[in-house]
């Protein structure tokens, strides 16, 4: 099969999550021999997330800075794409739309145009996956976009997963990785990773963790998570907080593998926490109308989360009035079994990249 050229468009809202998903997809497509142009309006996170990406040192991937307006003549000078992906429903630059319209008017074949949507376990995902969305106005009127939904079931587009993921995880040496970061390997402590916004329950969780036996060794990501942990003040007195550097995507996976409990946020890190197979608590991206409450409940239903894990998720996300309760060893073991059972279900499904490629070949 000849390689295809993919244009992936991404407008950055959450600096880590949007770029994180689009880079993982780009990297996996490139590993399979595809050619990718990744259009980003804010590409700076790639400098540490994917070293070499901005300098063009990753084979098969070209990162293009999505400015407004674009560099004069840029779209017209690029070879046409076989696939357009709007990540999370963003509109491609008008310059690209106009260049494509001119090409189509001249007889060129339009790309397969895909709206890659947000991840959710809600029922509408299965109903909406792979549905057409005719373009009714503008210079590309008459073309068709296609909805493509990532998801957790066989009737969705699946999740991003590298073919060698489980092999890499089995060969991973947590102690060596921690020592490489200059961190103490403390077997008597419960290692906890923290990647979050500003969860309302954080001070209470830190206080309980500091009083628990065994106590927690917290590996805290930079930015909002570290600031939130510092703002907890005396509540964190009994915890050992370690400030982590910015991590590449591969090392973020290592962080999740090395921890006994992971607090994650957004979309990309939720998926990586599932693949890690360790207990985790997810802080969902908050929406002003509280639509994220239903989204969280749908995910917990799919996860088949036990009551204590559901309760901590709700408290962590500021839903309801029940206080957060730090898990004991028995609860943590139950949560681990729940996550690993969910991972087994996911491994039986085709991954997102494979499904995307198959869908494009079907629609070309």
C-alpha cells in the first residue's frame, strides 16, 4: 500500500492534552510509513514533549506553524493531502480551504476529511461514529466530512496504542528510571504521580496521604499541579513532594508505570493511565455548564469502577458534597484489578490509528 499524506490540524486549548493527542497520532502514523503534516497554532510544547519535532528531525512528520494569516502562498506550494483531520472539531485555516477549493475546481481529488472528536464513553459516541457531515456552504460546499469518535467499545474508533506498548512496559525498570531523575527509590512509601488542574479535594487528599501508613511519595508534574500542591500549604506537611521536570511523552508513560497510584487530567493522560494498568483518578476537563459530570459518570460506568473509586473521582472533580477518602491497601488492590480488567477489554479492540487508516482507505 502506497503511503498517504495526512494534514492534521490542531488549535491548542489545553497546552498538553491537544498537542499530546495529535503528536501521538502523528508519530504512530509516521511509524507505519505515512507522511504527516501537523499544523499547530501553538507548537512550543513539542520542544520538550517530543524533542526534535520542531527541527524536523522526526522522520515522516513535518510540523507547520498555523499562523493567522498563514505564510503567503504556503498551502498552494504544498503537495495535496490524501487526508484532512480536524482535531477536536477545529476548522482548517481559510488559506488551506481556498487552496483545496481551487484544486478541486481544477479536477483534483479532495482528501478524506475527518472530524476527530473528543473522547467520551457517553452513548452518543457509538451512534455518531463514522456518520457523514455534508459541507453545506463555503468554497468546499458539496464535500463531506466524517465524524470519527475515539472510544472504549468496539463500536467506536478505539484508543491510540503503539504495537510495542506492552513489551516496553514489561521491560521497564522503575528503580533505574527514578534514579535517573535523581529521585530516591523508597519501597516503603506509596508512589503517587500528580498531574492535575486545581482539584478542590487536593488539600484533604494530601493531608490524609501524609497521615497514612505507608506514607506517600508524591511525584508532581510542573506547572499547575506543582503550584496546586504548594498552595495546599500545611495540608501537605506529611507528604514527600518531589518536583518533576517537564517529561517527554515516553517518560510520562514511565511515570505512570512507576507509580502505585496516578492522578491524571484531560484526555491523553487518561488513555495512558489505562494502558499503565495502575489505579488512577481522573480529573476531567471542566465545562461551564457541568456537562463533564455526565461524561465522568459514563466513563466510571464503562470502567465498572467500585464504589470507593467512584466516590474519590467525584470528590476530586468537585461533584457532590461527600469528602475525599484516601484508599487503604485493600481498596488500592481492588482498583488495580478494575483498571487491569478494563485494559484487557481494550486490548481486544483495534487501536485508533489502525481504524483511521482502514476508514480512509474505505472512503477514498
